[in-house]
C-alpha cells in the first residue's frame, strides 16, 4: 500500500478544488489530509468525497483553529 499526505487544500478556492478533481486514481492507496481543507462544511464534504474516489482510504484531521474567529472578540472565554 502507498500512503500519501497533503495539507492546506483550501478547496473552497475553485482552482484548488480543480486540483483535487484532477488527481489520478491511486490503486491500493491511503491519503492523509492534514487540516485546512476548507472553511465551509459543505466544501469540506465535497472535497473529501472527491478524494475518496481517488484513494482507497482517506484519513482527515481538522486544521488549526486560527481561521475560526469570534464575531465579538470581547466575549472570549476566560481561562
């Protein structure tokens, strides 16, 4: 089995999603997707479906929370 790794796909950008769609099918393969697939849950789902068509197994881990900004920065949780 061959194992591939990719991160920071940002598939909510159309040219990045096209890159994913243009990947060749890899037989007997696994893909590790290490975060920052997209900011929208729908785009994440679409991207992962595309990747599942090209790899036998896809492992996904969410990215860093730096993109998740609070609407009201004064209401930050207290530590």
